């Protein structure tokens, strides 16, 4: 039986890195940004367009800057990207075990193991600075808040669920005081025994 793990994460919590470690421990494929090129392969949208618009909402498609009035029946580009990525996520899960980060995968794949990764603000700022994000801590903190708000709006728009709510996930992991390696070990054990 396929073992599929979805990871939702606060920006700067180490969710992407944790996903990579979990995939290594379980010796299964890992997908995050790779979903962009995979979604673009069978689509008229380029990987660059998908990367530019993914996890963004295009709420007013009729009067976008530099565009003419769009027909009422035309699907917004953000919706096109979302549905294309959903299809790609389902195809990957059907092919075999894997770890998928972000992109509302927890709602796309109801039968998967769902994890939410979070940390306190100080730890997230420190992690982003260690990863080479430039600027003072105050600017990094602003970027973190902005990214989380964007992810929350996107998730709640497409899923009608609250982003970060513990009821959406099987495991919520705080990376503030625990190493990503120890968190990955714990998830790998949990995943081995997880049955849905």
C-alpha cells in the first residue's frame, strides 16, 4: 500500500527540510517545487507562469493590470494552476509512496498522512537568517508574516478549511526546540504504523 505524507508548514518552520529528511528516512520520493515543472508538462501554462502565480489568489480577474476585459467564462490563471497541481498530486500519489509539501495536498489526498509543521516566531526568524535571507530581523519577521497570510488565504480559498487548524492534520510538529532530524525520526516511526 502506498505511503503518502503531506506537509503543510509555517514559513521558516523547516517544513520543507523536514519533508526531505522524512523522504530520505522512508526512502520515498519528495515533491515540493518539482510539482511546478510536473504540472507544466501536460499543460499550456509554462513552469515560469505556474511558479509566478502558485499560492496566489487572483480575486479580480476582470480588471488585472495590463489586461483587457476577460470573458466571464474564462477561468482565472490561479484556478487553472491549482487544478493542474491537484491532478499532478493525485497522479504522483497513485504511482507510489511519496512526501508532498504544500499546495493544499492534505485536502487533495484525503487518505494520506497529514502533518503541520510550526515553530515560534523567534526560531523561524533565526532559521531564515541562517538560510541566508538578507535584511534585519524585523524585515525577516515581516516576510514570515506576509508569507503565512498568503498561504492561509490560498488554503482557505480552495479548501474551505482553516489553515493550521489541528483538526486538519494527524500530526502537528513544533520544530522550535527539536532538531529536524529527531522530528523526522519520530514521523518515520509514526508513518510506519499509520493506517487510514
